[in-house]
């Protein structure tokens, strides 16, 4: 497991390589982009990077308990998700003819 801030940013990708798939949808948000006026029936799923950040925020807020392992995991996910959101292919889906 990664132990410093820089290594923790890649931790979600590291666990994917080990077969952990439960955070897969938290790596992206498929926001439709369509410059050709095409119709599509592809709603944005709730299980995505934006809602994942809300989940991380809720865990990281002080709630009267101090579950450091859960907060540590959510902090790692927060750093990774914010990095992923700055990559165009992690935040949109292009539709064309």
C-alpha cells in the first residue's frame, strides 16, 4: 500500500490492477458531448466521479467518530478522482455520426 501523498494519488489504480473493481465507476463521469445534434438515451449514471467526491466529503467531515482507516481511504480516493477529472477522457463521452 502506498504510504505518502504522491503514491496515494495512484492507489485507486494500483488496487484495480490487483482485481479490486468496486471503485471502477468512481474514476470517471460520462457527460455527453454532441456537436452534431444527435439524440442519445445515455443518462449520466449516479455511480460516477462527481457523486464519489460527495461520498468522500461526507466521510471526511468530522462526524463525532475517528475512523482513520476509512478517512485515509477516502482521502486517497479524493486526490485520485480530482486528478482524473482534469483528464478530458475521464469526464466526457463524445457522440458523433
